[in-house]
């Protein structure tokens, strides 16, 4: 009885996972403008739907009841993001989740007998290749470049969530530190707004410099490649032949393709920039102004939560409201984090609350200590 119960629970979990994946792939296919990519998503969805039928049969074999139900909250959120911002916005997150789950069927004998592990690995390779081939990293590439430490394969969703988290935690800590010193509410409001503007400007300027420097480096590398193409075309031809051989072409085919590309210098330069340097000449890392604006907006969006209550309240009421508003924002950020980590929403939100409130408690305590000391 215990074995049957555990098998039923496992089959139901597998079924829900396949339902989630199929729904997400279908939504991405509907939102995808490129008909070739849309067809790939539809085929992936069809395979996931076949896997769902496989687990339905396993449940029926045990006489267990089941409902296909609707996708879970994470999948519904990703579907909304894909429809709103395009499939490329969520593709890196999907790739991460596929990599996490690639071995989930390896130790399940029923799945192995049905050939599911091989299909899952194939899906992982397809999605990983699609994510790696995205021009500029992702749709909304300025988001994907926010803060170098947040880059993760062009994951714009990750960058957006963590950018807002930076603003929230840093300004919450600042506001709590000043509140601990028991200064007037107007001073706390002014300090919080100053922290918001200063932090957002700092992030925006840093992002502008980062993207601008990256563009300038890319331009310089392309210029060097163009000069080499003009002075030593024979060596560049051999480089291109080696590149295509490394991709799996035989030498004769690789040489024929390389010679055809080298016949047009602009095409040759574009190809060498992409294949040898890993640079998209049409993008060059995106607009530094767009990246700066996105960085400013995300930081400010998080930083406003601890400040907003002080516009209408004062004293302990404002402090409590600031903590409550920040707590809501921390929960939302924790839920957003769970979208691309795959961790449970309760774990992610609890961890986010713990970290955010711990930082606020530390700065409040320091502010309280400094305030008492200076106050005599």
C-alpha cells in the first residue's frame, strides 16, 4: 500500500510537470513571431503532451484518480511574461529549469522503459541551443545586461528581479538606520529619497559606463579584424575554415563555405566578428542609454517601498508601514526569484524576508546606538 501510494504521488507529480511544460511551450509558440521557432516550440509541446499521456496511463494502471488541472503558478507567471515581453524574455529561465530537471527520470524505471530520459535530454539541448543563439542575449537586452554580477546567460528576468532587490534592501537598510537614530520623519523621508536618487543614479552611471566600454572594445576588435582581413586575407580564410571544421564540417565543405563568404568582404567581416569574436556587429552590446534607464528604473522601483509611507504618515506608524510595505515587496521579489531558480515559493519568499529584515535590523541597531551616543 505504501509503495502504491508513493508511486501514485510520483506519477501525479510527473504528470503535473509535463502539463506545465506543455502549456508553457504552447504559449511560447503562440507568442513567437518567427514561424520556424514557433514550430520548434509546438513540437516540444507535443512531446510533453505525449509524456503527460504516458503518466496518465500509469495512474490508470494503478486505478488512481487524476486530473490534468491547470499549470502551476510558476508556469502561469512565465506564460504571462512570454506573452507580454516575448518568448525570448523567458527562454533563459526555461533553459535553466530544463537543465535542473534533465535527470529527473533517470532513476524512474517506468520512465526509462518509456524512453523519457532521452527525450528530456534532447529537449534540454534544443532549449539550451536556442537560448545561446539569441541575438543580444534576449529580447529586452538592456535588462539582461544590468549589473555585471547579475548576468546569467542573458537572463533578463533574473536581472530585473535582482535589480529591484538591490534598490529595496539598500534603501530599507538606509531608512531603518536613520529611523533608529530617532530623527524627525521629514529627515527620514529626505534621507530615503536621497538614497533612492543617489543609488539609482549610481547604478545607471555604472551601467552606462559598462555597456559603453563593452561597445568600444567590440568596435576596436572588429576594426582589428577588418584590418587583418585587408592585409592578410589568406590567414583569415584559414581561420574561417578551422572555425567551420570545429563546428563539424569536413575540410572540403568548410573551405568551400569559407571561400564563398570571403568573396564579399562585408559578409566575411560580419561572419568573423560573430564566429571568431562572438560579437554581433548589429548590436554591439545594446544601447548604453537604454541599459542605464532600465537600471535606474528597476533600482528606484525597489527603493521607493520603504520611503513611500513617510509621505503620509509619521512616527512609529510610518516605520511600521515602511516595514510592512517592504515586506510585501520582499515577498514579491522572493516569488520572482523562485521563477528562475526553480526553488519553492515558500522557501524563496521566507529567505528573502529573512535577509531583508536582518539587514534592516542591523542598520536600525547601529542607528540607534549612534543616535544615543551622539545625543549624549
